[in-house]
C-alpha cells in the first residue's frame, strides 16, 4: 500500500514539474488518470485498514490500547497516503483532498500514539 502511495506522489511531482515541457505535457492527461486510479485504490485499501483494523479491534472487540511495533506496517502506508493525497490535491487544485489528507494524518497520529 505504501508503494501505491509513493507512485501517486511520483505522478503528482511529474505533473508539477513537466506541466510546461512541450513534448511531455501531451502525456499529462494519462498521468493524471493513472494518479486518480492509484489514489482511488489507496483510498479503498486505507479505508478498509482503518475501519476493519482499528474500529473493530478497539471499539467492538474492546482490545486494550497499547503500543505494538507491528503498527509500523499500518502507520507508514497511512502517512504516505496522506502526503500523496495532500500533494495531488494542491497540484490539481482539488480542495476535498485536503480534508481526506487531514483525516488520515489524524489516524496516523492516533495509531502511532
């Protein structure tokens, strides 16, 4: 999941850097489409990770809140997703991505403790 978020971040940087380069700017609609597709996949996986992993574990099954080093496998993808959605939202001027990024950043802070 972190690799998909990094792919989206790389696509956002390509859009930002090559928006004015003439031969490459013709490919930008394709890059934007791939970025939206990958970000949508990340959104699906991250939403499932937060809801199934966190909500059911701590609020339904009533596990005790305590630190576990295995949370790194969840915190890194959530953090990368937050950064890539924030960056892509700024570059493509999509305001709702700021809210999504902030929500997932709050969940990263929650998980990491």
